[in-house]
C-alpha cells in the first residue's frame, strides 16, 4: 500500500481530485476536464496512478503542472493592495512594531526586534540571488494569520524559506523539533512543511521547505539526523542556492513569480 489518499475539492469552479500523503501534503491532482494528472513529485508517478485508478476515464496525460499561460497572466492586473512584490523582509513584523511599539522603559528587549533582524539578514541574502535569475517574495500572508517568511523562485525550483534568528546559541534539531539554547523544543519543521504545502497548493507547483539560521552564527548546530525533505542552511550558505538549476526555465520563473505576487492567490490555502 502506498499510503496515498484521494480527496475531491473544487478550485476555480472546477472539480479536482487531489492525491495526498498521510500528513495531508499534496503530491498530485487529477483535472477531469483537462484529462490530465499533474504530478508535483514525478518519483511517485506509479503510486499516484494506482491511487487514482478507480477515477481515471479514457486517455489521460501525465506530467508536471503546466505553467500559467500569458493569457492567464494577463488577467493578473494587480491592484497595489494585492501586489506582494513590494513587501520588505519582515514586513509583517515591521507593521506590528509600528502599531504596538516597545515601551521605552521596558527592561527586557522585545523579541520581535531580534526576529526582524534575522528576517532582514536572510532576505538580503536571498535578494542577492536575483542576478542569477532568481525571484524572491517576502512576508507572504496566509489565511489564519500565518505567513511565509520568504518565497524563493528560480532555476532550482521553488523554496519556502523560514528564518530562525539566534544569538550565538546552540541549535539542536530532532525532526520536527528545534531547540535554541536552553529554550523549549518547538515543532518548527512541522510548521515549515505545512507552509510549503500550502504554497504548493496555491501555486500548483512543488515548493520545498528551507530553514535558514540567521544571526552572528549558532555556537553549535546539531542535527540528530538529516530532517526529512527540509534543507537546513546557515545564513552564510544561502548564496550557494544560486548554483541550483535544471528545474525551471527563465519564462517559468517569471510566470510563477507573477502568480505568487498576487495576494488573491493565497486567500484560499
């Protein structure tokens, strides 16, 4: 048994059959009207077709999701309030600090300032990849108050980048828990995978999660085992992503960036 399950859903007025893993992440969907099975992970093609077997009718095409056409992109004439491209790294934190500033005589530093510094550092590093054909969106809002710190789109694919700001503290990762210094373990990788899954749903493309450790450097980074499908990088390692390629063509990068920058694309994920 593959462990995959088929879940019907409506999207853009059309019924789709989503093929999901046990943890709810999508690996494919079947568009009956187009007679096409769209794969987010081509390695699971045989398992996906087996799970969809009772629902497939006639000849169906199988392959990666089609990139939006110029006609579809033309409909994305964005109102300024719907355009996420101008968002700065940590935009949501900046707004929160403006609306609810730190009292001048507060004894302990506001943790939001440290988190913002981390997002700015990671955001600046990712912005530096644009010369290599990459595009970045920052502080992408999700329904329910969640947000994607950074969405990276480029020749190497799509990445949902979450920032962890540290102050020369030891970072221990035991999937899905992340412990910083003497703090309590937090299931950070679980949330990061969830955000990547929601991004995959919104963009109908595979989005891979990345945990970026920002700051002057972790005193020690200890991984109990390599996290499943999550890339863990220090801030200084982020420029190395520029060397990834072979997944998206330049036209595909621009098309997906145009789709992702539209706030409306994220409202039902």
